[in-house]
């Protein structure tokens, strides 16, 4: 029996949502600009002691010199990179069933062409998923100062969680419990000043040059009375210039203006898909993030544990592999990676939850 579909004509177009095409890698691309490969089990980071500000003592020229040298210990911390290993099979059955678009376009493919197309699709899916995870790790390390890794065992049994802590000061994560930014009378700029001072005094910290607002925070920020008062150009010394009204989210990060001391204000909104198929924000919509100029990181990659990658000279971010299985007849595709985006100066960021859960 002949199959007849939409006999009035060929398929006009396959609709997709192009907004989901880019990988949410703004943080990874902007702040993690260096790359490091390791064939060891751990990535080592050396923390040099702070600069000396010891003053030399005065002595009379007729007296002996005074010893003043004080050695400071160098710290070395090690982090074990997590491992990623997607593996899928492409079966001969996959080449037997044409897609509706292939039928409607009246451009049938051979079995080999259809099989090769499926192989290419699986490979592209693996690579995109690995890069998506790497971008998510960079965002978590940058925003939270730590990354929680949840491993899956065979048969999908969950393993205990592993937390990769990059050593950001505990005081750089704050949750408001009483007065929130949703109150137009709340002194938002006072909070920013307090948190900026905390960042400036922290080890390898710095005074912030950027303020990132979560998507739900932004509408309250530009309606805050203290912010509006500082925008009054008739008052000498006011340095606030923030966009009001409707806020567009065309890009992952949208500039709103500046507040005092030259801090640029942005709205950051980008998403990934969780295990349940739900889109979640990389920066919680109720959070803000302060970023100092020294914030930077490195894209580190750990060892690949595969007999075909035993060459000590191998340094690669993703190791691809493909092999046939005779019975049942399939082609296996697997990609292995051990990414670890490391914030080198975690105290150059400060996260605060400024809205309540209601």
C-alpha cells in the first residue's frame, strides 16, 4: 500500500527555535581565556603568599644590621577533574526508517547515507552536550565559587555528590533574610557598598566593576527610590545612570547603565536544560553577582582514561572513539572528556540572594 502524505506539495520548511542554538558560554568565553592540559589525576594550583609590606627598621650607622626576613608558606591545592563519557549506539535499523522531512522533500537517501547521517547526528549531539556541561561548570564556579558534581553509575544508580570547592570566602555568599530589594525603600546602594568593601579586603579580591542582576531583580532595581534619587542630575556628585522601563533580554547579558564608583550594571540571563528537561537559569533570577576586574579562570582538562589514549603526549579536550560490535550489529560512538574550568581568583566575585522565595 502506497503511503501518501500532504500530496498538495513538498515540505515548505522545518521550524526550529534558533534562540536555543548558542551554547550558554558567555562566562566560559569571557573569563576562562587560558587553557591547560594535564595527564595526571589531579590539577594543581599554587597560591603564592600575599605581597610583603614590611617596613625596614631604622638603625644607627654604628650599630649592627637587623634581621627582618620572614618567610611565608606557599600553598598548593589539588582538584580532581570530573569525567564525562557519553556513549550511544547507531543500529542498522536507524537507516531503515526515513524521516518525514526526507519523504516530504522527495529526496530519498540510500541506506548508507541515512546511516552516516545518524552517526554524524549522534557525534554532534555528544560534542554539544559536553560543551554545554563545561559551560555550566564554568558558570557554577564563577557564580557560586564551587561546583556540585553528581555522578551516575551503571543502571543509572546515583553516586554520592562531590563538591569541587575553589576556596571562595564564605562571606562572599549572602542571603538576605529580612529586608529585600523588592521593597522600593530598601537602600540597595548601601548593600552594594558594604559588599564591595568585603570584596576589596578579601585575599586576592578587588573592588567590583560590574553588578549582574538576576532576571527578577532587575525590575525592582531600576524602581528603587535610592537608585532613582541618585539619578537626579540636579544634585552634585550623583553618578547613577540606569535604564528604566521595559528591559529586553536579547543577549545573555544586557547593560542597564552605571552606579556610583563606575560600577556597570547588567542583567544576566542564560539557561541550561536540567535532567528533567526543564530550563533553569545559570544565575538564579533572585540573585545578584558582583564582579571585580581580577576575576579570571583557566579551562583545565584532566587525563583521558582509555587504552587508545595512553600516549603521554596526548593533550585533548575531547577524545572521540568509534568501534563496531558484530552481534548485535551496531556501531558504538563515545566521547570522553575531563573538563575543569577553575576560577583562579574566586574572591573577585560575590553572590547575594536579594529577593525572598514568595
